[in-house]
C-alpha cells in the first residue's frame, strides 16, 4: 500500500480529562491505533462512553491529545490549512433554527471559504443531492430529525472535502431516515470520498462499512474488514412457522442444531443459511406454514459483544 493511501493515521492516542479542579484525571483513551485508507467507509463502533467522540474531536483539532499522534491526509491534526479538505458532521449538531436550509449552507460555505465563484448553484446542487430542494427555504425549526441530519451532511460537504467525518449520522432516526442517510453515505463512497463514521448501530455498519474498528473503554479491541464479520455460511436465518410439528421441531434441534424461539402456535426456528432450504422442505412436508424467512445479521452483534466484554479485560483474565 502506498503511504499516501492512508488518509487517517492514529498512533498511540491517549486522552486524559480532568473532570474538575482538584479532581483526579481520568484516562478515556488508552493508546488508540488505527488507519483509514483512501476511498474507504470506515466504521468506528463501540458502546456509549467508549471514546468515539473524543477520538473524533482530537482528529478535528477541537481538543488536544495527551499523548500519541493523529494525522489526516498526511498532516498533523494540529495544523489548520489542510482542513479545507475535511468535512465534519458533529454528534447531535445544533444549527441556528431561524435560518433556512439554504441560508445554513451559505453560512457554512462562507466559513469554509469555498466555491466563492458560484455559491448559489453549488448550494442548489447540494440541496438536491441530499433531497432537500423542496425544503430549501423552510426554516430549520420546521425540519424533521432526518432532514436536520441531511442538512448536516450537506453542511459537511459544502466545500467538497476529500474526507468526511460523521459522528453518529443515523442516531435518533427512524428506519426510513436511517436508510436515507445510508444511501447518502453510499453515494459519497461512490464518488470516491473517504468516510469515517462513528456509530453504535450495527445493522448500518454491516450495510455500508468496508472496515471497522471496535472501541471499548478507550481501547481498540478489534479492527478488520466488515465483510469478514458477515461470513454468509455462518449467518443464521430465522424461519417463522405456525403449526410446527413437535416431533419435527425436536429433530431440527438435534440434527441441524436449530434454535427454537417462542411458544404455542407461532415459533421461530433459527438455522444456518446452508440448512434453510432443507428446513423449509421439512416444515412444509409436515403441514407447517411458513410465515417468513429473515437473515439474523447476528455476526457483527456477537463479535461486538464479545469484543466489548472480553477485549479490555483480557490482561486481567490471563
Ligand atoms: N470534557 C470531558 N471531561 C471529562 N470527561 C469527558 C469529557 N468528554 C468526554 N468525557 C468522558 O470520556 C468518555 C468517552 O466519551 P465519548 O463522548 O468519547 O464517548 P462515545 O464513544 O462518543 O460515546 P457515545 O456513544 O455516547 O457518543 C466518557 O466516559 C465521557 O464521560
Ligand atoms: Mg459520541
């Protein structure tokens, strides 16, 4: 890999906070290492309080690391000039809600100092791009959460950055809102942007991230390809059945290692993907009715829980 293909490089990052005067300092990052490559959608995932936002704030130059180094596009994050190539959506962003979507983008466009020659056409394009053309002249106080997140993403893109940092872009959104943001991120990815995303919503990670790092209690406990987490063969499926023959249920458990959930008339049978066809045939042959078949997507969830529970305590356990 060419050195210039590393867009974000974090080495040995440590952060101590002093909760208040005279109080003991608290270490929230214990030596974070990670790298994000060009064109990648990188998911930085971990439970509440793990240190995701703190890491991102250091990368954005908003706070200083206690130890270690962080570089973006080959520049130390304490420099400022390279920032025009960086976009940022903060966690739960607050915008002046008496401004319209268009005015907000103008405002941030001026701050970033970009596109001085054709600001309005660029802002129109951007509004269109995030699906807010209709709402362009509406005040932000009339925007839904999903619309606010989309204007937030437009704000992060107003100066056409190479790399975009998003802190919890899907948080607080309903499934439709989340899908809209997901689609935007995938389109950005298609345009060759590098994306660094903090999140704890695992199903989104599985759909859009190329690589992930899992952080727990200030330590990276796993880093790797998101696809590895989704080995299809091991991915279980839930088959919802009514009228499952008890004898068949028994044999699915013993022969296919199936798990049964629910009681009475409606039962869910969890089997490996390779056993789905066989299970369906046997259910139908015994007069059961199949109500639905759905992948469980448990792979990342399990890995996440394992990493979070086991990771930071490994040394103590040994
Ligand atoms: N300014 C601060 N002073 C003291 N402690 C802080 C400060 N900012 C963050 N922390 C602590 O650092 C830890 C990590 O917080 P951080 O916001 O980075 O977590 P996070 O992974 O982004 O969590 P979430 O998923 O809830 O957004 C938490 O224990 C938090 O209380
Ligand atoms: Mg956070």
